[in-house]
């Protein structure tokens, strides 16, 4: 490769990464807009027990020695 071609390819990669980064920012900025449709938790849902020690969980604890 010549020096000129090498510089072009490096510049192209940098531009690609910049565009990729800018695209990620746009997706991140749009993400909170979709969350408005989610229903809020009621008081009963906030107070209910969520953790259940099932057989699967007990096996995990036993195998990993917790």
C-alpha cells in the first residue's frame, strides 16, 4: 500500500467510528420515549414478595456453595 492509500483507509475508519458513535447517541436519546407506555406499579405490586426460593434456586445455591 502506498502512504496515500493508507491515510485514506485510516481516515475512512475514523469517519465510520464517528458515525457509529453518533448513531448510538441517537438511539439512546430515543429510548426514553418508548418507556411512557409502561404501566406504573400499584401499591399492592410494590409490597408483594418477589423473591421465591424455588427448587431451581436451591440447586443453584447448592452447586455454587452459597
